[in-house]
C-alpha cells in the first residue's frame, strides 16, 4: 500500500499463475451453480408441500395447464427452407432441338352426351390436334369444307 497526498493506493501485482487465477473463478462458478441448484430444489419442495397441504384441507386444485402460445413468437416462426435440386431440363435446349417439329393427330368431335350433340365425322376428317414439341402447346383446328354449313 502506498500513501500519496493522504490517499491510499493499493497496487495489485500480477504474480498469479493461470492455474491459481482459474482456481478462484472455478470455485466461484461452483458455488453459484450449487446455490442455483439448492434454490431449485427448495422451490420444488415448497410447491409440492403447498399442493399437498391444500389437497389435505379439501381444496380442489386445477389440473396442470400448458402455457399459452406467444403471438409474437408464432409470427416469427418460419418453416424450414425447402432446398430444390436444380433440374436438368433446359427450355432453350428443348426449343433449339425441337424447333418446327410437331405431332399431328386427326380427331373426331363426339358430343353425343349433350342435348343436341352429334358425332361429327365427315369423309375427310376436319379436326386436327397439333402438339408443338418446342414449347408444349396444343392447338385444335377445324378445317371445314367451303359452304359446308358449319
């Protein structure tokens, strides 16, 4: 201890080894954990005793209930991210390889289930369904003869 102008100053010397300094901190941590465990045990015992006392006096206690959900926590919940593996499908490749390639089907319009329906099938089949491979579009064409009345 040093006295300068009537004031006392204490200089701490740093001559403690890491083992001796850590021992003090570990001891303090051990005491804090022991006190916390003791508090928890005492709290549980008091609650159990209080419940037993109230039931012995003839009072009915409520069943244990769950805590209510916190709306803030529920609003912050995000579902886990779904990772999508990139596909091997390439639209540009499909367009370049299948450009101007189509599938053509001749069709018959069967509308017999409706009230005034009929099955339209002329000598030359007028209905064509065209499927374009380049962009997966379907076209339904009706090629009627001139002056056929339809």
